[in-house]
């Protein structure tokens, strides 16, 4: 089943994100290579294409896990959590309807 991992950043999170971004992305690439990743990406704080100062308010990952517990465990091990990027992380089941 798919699960949505919805994360909210602490204020001014970009410097913290950059310290472990490669580790964070490596885990997402593992999910993708296993065919389990539906979508992943950050939530910019602006709708500008190329903002002068990039900033993010959080992230979304939707991926396939065996259970809510396994999705929560995967989310809890995110390098962004350990680096203090996320203030809050919510994990809940997700049913893809479209497309």
C-alpha cells in the first residue's frame, strides 16, 4: 500500500538540508530503484521558478510500504530528521485514484 510522508520544515531549513541532502536523496533513489516510489519532492515557500533565495516549508514522499509501521520507521530514519530539518512528520495511508 502507498503511504504519504508529509514533513514540515523548521524555519530557515536550507542550510540544514544541504548538510545531508545527498544522504536524503540516496534513500529516495533506493525506493525508486525498487519500484516503490510514487512521488517525492520539497514544498518551496514561493511559486517563483528561480527564487533569489531558495527556501522550503517541507517535503512530500509517497511510496509503497508493507505497513504503516514500516512507513513510519522509514520516515523516522530520514537524515533530514537527524539533522533537525523537520519540525513535524506525518505518515498516513494514501490511495492513488488518478491518473
